[in-house]
């Protein structure tokens, strides 16, 4: 069972992020992405996963919560419902 999860994946406490073991979702995504890249290239890249996660955690502590999603939004990889696109500079009205 996930940390603080109850029933169908609903968190018990809303202020706590989802965790699997001691990793948050963005850290798991980083590890999975590096693993997939290493499978298609060379398995020597697996040695980069622990230092990459450590570096990412240190950088994550310096920034506000949710900055990874905002980076993806700024790059145009994701969108927020009800908001204009990431490259809109001026709103009419």
C-alpha cells in the first residue's frame, strides 16, 4: 500500500505527495526514463540513476512544489485544463 493511501488510491492526507517506497512520482519518472534509455542504449547508463536521483532531490528542495509540471507546461509537453497555451503572451478582454 502506498504511503498514506486509502482504498482506491485516494491519499489519506491531501498535503502529502504520492510515494512508492521512499520515492515521489517525479523521482520514479526520472528513474523509469533513465532505465528505458539505458535499455535501448547501453546498460552502463544504469550507474547514472542513483546520482541523478540524488541531484534531482537536492534541486527539488530549492524550488517550490510542483515545479516539474510547470517545466513540462512551459516546454509544451502538458497542459492545464482551463488555462491558455504555454506560449500565449497576451489575453484579450
